[in-house]
């Protein structure tokens, strides 16, 4: 875990362009603690350290086990794809983890599901 000592943040889509930008921002922010870095199974980032991805010392490893990883997070930030975001949203609701969504391209059903989940998380 790295960064500050505040809200424990997890980043979904860690290997993507925006994911790496978010990882770097979290590491530099003293008001958040980077406590999770996630990507899809088979991603070249799985098992690598966040430090390798962003060039800032950090031993936190990118994982694909969301359920276990979300236990360490107060909030996750999702910059993936609509279908992935919807799966992540369901898991966040199940576990009571807050979620910030930066993904775009949702259909009406996806937007409705997000609005409904926002009432809880």
C-alpha cells in the first residue's frame, strides 16, 4: 500500500492509459492510500508492481482477484469498458465498496443500473 494515509483507493484497469495516470495520481496524493491495482486475467500487468508501471517506487502488485482485493478498498475507480464496469458495479454493491466510474459508452440499461447503485454506494 502506498500514497497517503486517507481513503483506501483501488484502481480498476490499472494497465490502461488512464489506469496508469490514476495510479500515479494516487501515489502522489497524500490524502488517499493506494490499496489496490486491478486488471483483467491474462493482462501483462498481473503480478507486476505498480512501481514498474508508473516509474514511482511502489511494491503494490496488480492483481485480478477483485473480491479479495476490494476488501482493502474504501472506494474503487473504474476506467475500463462498460461490460467490465457493470460486473465491478455488482461486486461493489455486494461488498459495500464505493465506486467512481470514468468509463463511457453505457446504454440506457447500464445508466439505469448505475443510478440505482448510486443510492447504495
